[in-house]
């Protein structure tokens, strides 16, 4: 024996019908009650109260009503900042003038139907608006979930990186202490060199991935001010002198008088990456040259090396994320493939540009162009 089950109206989409004519509301309820859970309102004020009290999926709103017409109700709904602001609204009126249609759509109506109502057309348009709203809600949900996942990933990355920095500093301290007595330890120099190389590799990875997380999540705080190019260059020469000297490389910094409009720490970080790369990829016993020149309102800072240059077919990979090339560091240094990509983004955020020239005689000249201050 087949048992029929009455449809639970709570499973149906909820429709709010707003009209000052009781006969029209009764007609709408009879036409739509099989496909929708219909709630009726005789005026605009009551409709606004019902919207606040009930989860409504779509609104059928008559335009010509006393005290508060359909346009005013529509404006009130669309001016809110709550969940009701996105509810699909279909205007209903005996008027079919194009100006009335345009006015309703400009205020924020999703669709417009005229009296006398065609049941099939009305149901089809309602279902279309509900389907569009469901797609919009799903899209918003996905966006929220992606943002939450990105935030979680960034937070985990920062926590992990922060927790690694402390132990690395301790290892560096112990290494410096052992360096004083390396001649008293069998193969002490080799072991300490290997330890310091490992620490340097881990620091590079941590710093590059922290910068990458900051760029991807738009958390880079840029504050532009006049920055002395000479001061930055002096700091970088001191910073990379020991690494360069170990490889027999001379860093030849020409006079770089002048100021650029930049964020001091981010500008030094970006230019430092270029100097670090030059030291990392330069052959032993060569020279790295750093100089600047000015063209109009722009300052160009250049870092040139005497390395093998960049193969033509690989140049498009420069400044891309994880864009590793066939050329490798000359003394076993580590590369994440993120350095130049970070440089490009850091400089672009400061209103500058970055690029490279590959002279036919060999070597590479990486340059940064900044606004003169």
C-alpha cells in the first residue's frame, strides 16, 4: 500500500509577497504555494519587519502601495548592511513603462514582472533568482573558506618561522664560540664551516618564505620616505663582505650619492637580495660592481657581476616565483628560487621597477629604478 506524504513547507524556499490588495495576495498564495512557502504582507512597513524576523529567499514586491511604495521599500532593503541586502527582489506592477522598469532596476531590483501575472513566467523568474542567489551564497562561502585557509597557513608559517629563528640564533652563538677554538678540535674548521653553511641555508629559506607569505597576503607595510642610496650601499657592503671575501670576490661600490623615495628596510632588503645573488653566483676571485646614475626624476642602481650570464631561453623565468635557472651558486650556497620574485614585488610596491641586462661579453647587470627624492 502506497502512503502519500504531505510536503513539509519548511523544505520549500520562502517567498515574501508584498501587496496592499488582499485579493492579489490571495492569488499569489494560491499560484505559488506548491513551489514556495508563501508569507504575505499588506504593506511595506510590515514587510520590513517580516524580513528581519524570517529567513526569506525571494521577495515579490508591488510598486503601487499607499504610505510606503515599492520603490521606498526596495531602497530601505538595499541600503541596509545585513543579510537582507542580498535578497532577490522582483517588482510587480500594472505599469509597463520602460522608465518604471529602469527606475526599479537602478535602485536594486533583480527582476520585474507586470500584471496580469503569468503563473509560469512568474514561477520561472522566481526560481531563476533563487538559483542565482544560491550560487552567490556558495561563492561567498568558498571565498570565506579560502580566506580562512590562507590566514591559517600564513599564521602557521609565521609561528613555525618564529620558532625556528630562536634555535638558529643559539646555533650561531655556539658556532662563533667554537670558531675561537677550532684549531684544537680535529677537523674543527670543516665541521664549523658546514654548521654555518647549514644555518645560512635555513635562514635563507625562512626569510624567503616569510617574505613570500607577506607579499601573497598583502601584509607588507610600505612607508615611503627619502632614503640615502650611499647609506644603504655602505650597509650592504659591510653585510656581504665576509661572504664575498671567503670566495675571493671583491665588492667594488662606486659613489652612490643621492636619495630615492622608498621604504628604508624594504629597499635595503630588495637591493641586498641582488647583492647577495651576485656574491652567490659569481665565480671565485672575481669582482662585483655597484653603481648608480640618474635620468630625469629616476635613479638607477645597478649590480653587475662577472658570472657566466643568463641563458637566453631561461631569461623569462627571472623574477618569477620558484623560477630556478640552470646556473647554480658557485660555492654550494642554497637558493629557494624566490629571491628575485620577492625583489620585484618589494620594488613594485614602492613604485619602482626592476630588470636585468645581459651584456654580450658575459656577466649580468641587475638594476633597480626608483623615483628620486
